C-alpha cells in the first residue's frame, strides 16, 4: 500500500514539474514577444519626426520623445517634471492669444482642441508654430487625467501663408488704387 502511495506521489510530482516546465516556456516565449513589441513601439515613438508628449492637468510634462525635446533645444530630463508654461509654452502668441488659459481650456473642452495650431517657444527664445493633435487620457471615473499631444512644426508653412495673405492684400489695394486712378482720369 505504501508503495502505491509513493508511486502516485512521484507521478503527481512529475506531472507538476512537467506543468511547471510548460508554464515557464509559455512565460519565456511571451516575455520575449513583449520585449520585441516594446522595442518596436519605443523605436516608433523615439524615431518619429514628430513631437510626442504626455502632460498633466497641472501643465507638467510627463513624457516627451527625444525628437521633441531636441526640437525645442532641451534634453528630455530638462523638460520632464517641469511645467510647459515655464519651458515651451510662452504666455501669449504674437496675436495676443493667452496660451496659459488655452492649456486649461484643452482639458475642459478637449473635443474642441483635438487639433489646434499655436506658437511655442524654443530654449533659445525663438518662436515656432506647431500643429498639435491632442488626445485625452481618461481615469476610471471618465475624467480627463492627462493629454497625449503630437505635434509637427508648421512654421515655414505659416510664414508662407502669412506672406501670401499679405501679397494678396497688397494686390487688392493696388487694384483699388488703379481703379480709383482710372475713374479720376
């Protein structure tokens, strides 16, 4: 009788060891796959030629990719944990728009700020125009907790559009002046 109990115990132990070995293989396989995917996503985020950042309701920067930090003239460590208001967001744009108020409005009305264009400031003080795509990140209660923002530099396009608008206005004024001179003749 003792021999049968010992044989059953040994078989049970062998089954448990085989099951444990199988689980370890599955865990190892999934861990390798997870590391590959993480490396792919990290490469995608870090090597993108877009500014990618996460920031909190208080305006503190929680993450910025290497491209974004470099674009603004900083290292990621110089920006993460600091306020956007003290680093890359000037108090107001050239047109007078209050950007500090806009940050609060992005959280309050995130659907209206899904895409927005505003001026930002580099470390050297130069101003650039960035087209932002903002995605809210919600907590368990459905409140906007953070914002995921991706941006691209549109400074050259904005300057070209402004120059074109100015030229069109000058043409209109010149045509009006020519018409008035023609009528006076």
